[in-house]
């Protein structure tokens, strides 16, 4: 599983949770800043979901 942060056309940031075969498992709500989205991902990753979990930044 991995996380992808992207910016929507309206300027909001969101993250996607992707499976190992690159399918989207979940999508977050919109965040006003990239930092807020990164903080949410970090909080989730600190839950030790999987040793292979990582973040990909598209912005």
C-alpha cells in the first residue's frame, strides 16, 4: 500500500491510498494545504499499516 498526494483543479490537496497493484483503495477529503494532507498521511503511516507503505508526491 502507498499514498499519493495530488492537487485538484480547485486548488485543494488530497491523498489517495493505492494497493500494491496500483488500484485506488480510498481517497481523502480535500485539504487547504499540502502540509495538512502530508500530516494526515504521516498520522496514518505512524499506525504502522505495512512496512512497505510509502508516500508519492505528485505536486
